[in-house]
C-alpha cells in the first residue's frame, strides 16, 4: 500500500489486543503474534505497530516477547475484578482482571497522527467508531482489521475498509507443536456395549 515514485507512506497499526485475542480464541484458534507482525509489514507496509494491553505483573514475559516480535507495547494499568464490590449484580459473570485500553488506543492514534500517513485499526469494537470516522474524514484510514465477521454494526458504513483476520487463519494461527512434528493421532476408543 505504498505510493510509487513518491516518498513512502508511513503506516501505523493500532491494535486492541484483548478484542483480537478473545475474539479469535472464541472461534477456536490462537493468534501467532510474530506471524501477525510480519503480516502487517508484508501486506500493508506497517512501520509501527502499537499493541495495547492491560498490564498484569505475572505476564511480563509475554510483554517482552511482544516487544521482541516488533510491537510497541503500550501497557494499561488493570484492576482486580474478582474482589467483591457492592455495585456488582448477582449472577453476573466476573472477570478476574480488567484493563480497558480503548481510551489509550484512541489517544495514541491521535497524538501520533503527525508521524503517520495512514492508520490501521485492529479491532471489531464499536467503541472505536469515532476514531475510524475521524481517520476516514482526514483521509488517514487504511484498514479496519476485524478478528472475525462478528464486529460492530457501526463499521458497516466502512465496509470497504474492513478485512477479516479469520480469513487469514491458516497463515496467522499459532500451533502448539514444533515445526516438522506431526500432530498426535487420536487413539481409537474402546468399543461400547
């Protein structure tokens, strides 16, 4: 997506890691973050990929791996959702940790605007509608990469920009085996009587 004969466009990606991670796992696969970073570079010429993540101290090694894979990791403080609070309603499923990155992602996309020509928003979350709309109005929106076909209906008017990452599952999926290792064959089950 680079202009020919002119100075190359600077392309930045802004990634809602939780939306991407939770959505693909819901559909039975895991993202290979190293392959995804390469995909962003090879397919779109992404110069900078900001990964927005809720910070959990026990996951320091994951953040380091993301950084090593080529992401600029932006950590958002989290809060413990497992402690009871009076405002919680009975029967509502609890989330152990919450780190809403939406505001940070919008802020970074805006404050970095002088440094890029086009932006890629990686999320299916409608909370980014105003950002997408603004980038489109400014001629700065390159793509909206949604994890699956289940994304906010607010993005329907930007259908020409939407690309579903689940259509690239084969090239982006993480596999829990070493290269060259064949998957274990299922053992035949004992006959039932």
